[in-house]
């Protein structure tokens, strides 16, 4: 029976008493996760349509900020299930979803998307089978959550995604598996979800047979998933879906390039486009591992949000397609002075009639020093150089959200992020940032619309990026970008006398622009998602949000990040003086040499007898004194 006295006592406690479950009131309005505490001390987390039990001792990891991650995964798997079952003559039924309309996308040069519907085609034939939420489907998806912790994600799949055959919630912690089984029983999803105790790698390696493979594998580890990738690409079915999260962004974003190479087989570098590069490093690593087994990947959706990256990719088998994978990877040359970057493909695939010819690529695309600022280049990669998304699949997710806008509490953010994804230039890897371009020139920053308009006036394409607020993806060459910045500097001049001959701005501004940049605002310079005011980027949901500390296996409440900062702040400067009291038993060396300027404030002894005694060597043990 629920103890209301315990709930009252809980509400009176400060938020820092529960580091893993504290949530601001305004954050609770944005996320559906809520919690309540029973008299036994256990905490119940409510997220989506699932309710899971957490021990008060914090033995299992939970981060409420990642509700967006779990909502998006449910949306992606739902559409994947729809596609999977449509091929087998079965339709899925999502509670609250309006009747699906037939979409017709206009690909004319006007660029205006038109959506039409055919009412006569909206009805489902009465003899066509349907798959419902919570009911096992014989032809449905077989899902593995390799690192399930509490089983929250697996339970949400069972209660929110139709067309599932089975879900395996696996964890390597015995206490976590016991909790998973309790949560399965608590949510009454035992007909779909099964708890599993074991190493996720061995679970996947034991299911590499063609008939035993999983259709969907979800890996959301604490840190890097690199150790699981080899098993994942083998145990996923033909055309199956891999859902992988990386939270080791310090490694992927360039702080530890050597560590990145050891885990992912690519060098990361510090740059403004580090978040998109992190996505491309992970895709390169996945494709490289899949190629070992004559398999290759096809990205459906890859995003960089909050403090992690998340990729959804399909895996196929085909020797001919695997041969093309070398031409999909590229090395990166990045200038340390001005930030100009160039890609060098590893391979080249050319068509000769009905045949393909594969050969090494030619290069490099740069000279020993940067042609714009005369600085050196850094070499990064290899990275995935093809598209990050399947825009048709992303459009299907957006269409489903429009038919059921209240399905997820984070639906607005999902719509905003995916709308930006559909606007991105899919054939343009990486991006520049406005603040970095202006910082190199040392001039005022042009507005987003002004710079986008200048690129459009010059005849090039341009888009934003979901990975960075002020990013610019464009097919314009670096020479055009710097010419536009030179034109902007003429309108907003900098003090040339303050520029040293070694700085990048001196060399870039010493040349005249070859084009005449126009900064007149164009109507098509403002992207549709920006005009509509969609929720594209995350607001801070709570104080000290981000990656939580690792769960404590032995129990006990973990220290909050704020308390850790206070504990370690100025640790060396403000060392307690009591720790130095034992030094008074040792003679002062400076006094032995002649004099000590510190006097009585010296931490060592100034007692003449101790100083004199310290000068004579101590007798050896066993030697008569």
C-alpha cells in the first residue's frame, strides 16, 4: 500500500538528495517522465506508457534527459515495423493515429512540396491482417536491447510499438536482470519481453545464423559501443536495423584522437564540425566492420543532439556493393589556421557500360600549406562521406507524427529536429560556422540570412545543420566562401595595421575577391523550419544536465555532479593546514644551511637540537653507537 506520509517527506527533501531523479518543474512540463516513491523506498518512474521500478539505492542507471532518445527510437522502429510488415501483407495499428494518407511528393524545380491524398485508397481491405500494440505478431520484429539496465526501453517497445514478435532485454548485471523481470511483470508485457542475463556480445554472437538473427538491435551503452559493433553487424538480419548511441563525445570530438583510433579506426580532430564528424566516424567504423562479412550499411537517420550521437542504420549483404564501400570513405584535411577543410576519397568507382571499375583515388587535394592562410593541415579520418539520412524514411516519420501529434511528449522537438534533417544538403559532408569565419577575419559576424543570401546569389546551395545552431552546409568551394567574407570585410572593415603577418586574416585579406558578393536578403534564404518556429534545438531542461555518473553496483546514493565540483574545487590551493602539522618533527634544511627567512611561520622545526641532530648520520642497525 502506498504511504502518503513517505510521499510528503519525499517532496520536502531538496532536489540534490535524489541526483538521478531530480527534475525541475518546468522540465517535467517538457518531458513525460515522473516519479513516485513507495513506502518500501523504491521509486517508480513513469515514461511514455511504461512504469518501471527503481531501487532507492541507485543500482541501475537512469537519465530522464534521454527521453527524447527513447521517444525517437519508438518512432523509428514503428515506421520500420510498418515497412517490414507491409512487405508481408500486414498493416500495423498505432493507437491515436489518424488514417494514413497517400503522399505524393512534387519533385519539380519550383521546390514546393505538395501533399495530396486519395480517400479511396485510405481504407484498408477487410481481409488484410493487422498488427496491434501489445500483441505478438508471427511475422513481426525480433528486437534485442543489449544493455537494458532497468528494461525501460524494451517495455516501451512492447507497450507502444505494434508489429513485434519478441523483445529480449539483456544485461550483464544480475541485479539489473532481476529488476528487468520485475518490471516486465509490473507492466504485464511477459508475452513479448523476456529478460536475459549475459554478455551482450555473446548473446549476439550466438544468434548469427540466418534464421536466428534479430531484426532490430538497440545498443545504448555508458560510453563507447565499439566493443559491441562487430557482434552487432553479424547478428542483425538482412535489411535489419541497428540503433546505436555513443556518449563518449570527448573521444569522438577530437580531445583524444589516439583513443578514437583505437576504438573506431579513425582519427578525430578538434574542429567546429566535430559533432557531424563524430557521426561520420561511427558510420565508418560500422561499415568497416560489416565489410569483413560481405555486408554494408545504409543510414536511415543519424543525429547529434544534447551530449550524444544516435544512428539508425540498416545492414545488407552483397559482395558487389561492398566493393563500393572504399569510395564512400574519405580522409579529412583541416587547416589549423582558417578552418578550411578538404575531403580525399579513399577509393574511386567508375562505370564502364554495365560494369564497375574500382581503383585507388588520386590526391591529395591540398598542398603542403593552406592556400588561403599558409598554415599547416591536420589529417583526420577516415570518415563516412555519403549521406547521413534517408530522407524518404524521415518524411515517413514526420508524416506519422502529423497524424498522431500527441503520441510522444517530445513530439515537438522530434518534429523540429527531423524537419532540419530533411532540409540538410545530403551530398555535402561537414559544415562551416559563421562565428568561426568571422573570427578568422576578425570582423563583425554577418547575420545568418545575409550570408545564406550571399551564397544563393552566387549560385550555390546552402542549408543549416541539426548538429549546430550557426552551421552552414554549402556546395560552394572554400575560395567562394572566403571571397564572400572579403566582400563582407569591405563593408565592415577591420584595422589592417593590427594584423600581424603570421595571422590567417592578414593573408586572406591581402587578396582581392574574385566575385562580387551580394548580401541582399532573399526570401528563400530563410529555411522552412526556421520560418515555422519549430523547436529545433534543446533548451537546458535542468541544472547540471548531461551524462550522469555511472551507476553504483554496490548500492548507495551517488554523489551529484554539483557536490563533486564543490568537493574538488581548489583542492590543491586550499589544502588544509592540519595536514602539515607532522612536518614540525623534521628539521628545517634552510636553517641548517645558514638561515630561514620564514622564521616561526616555517612548517619545519627550528629547534637547534633537532637541527644539529639532523646533521649527524643515523647509526646503522646492528652497529655499536
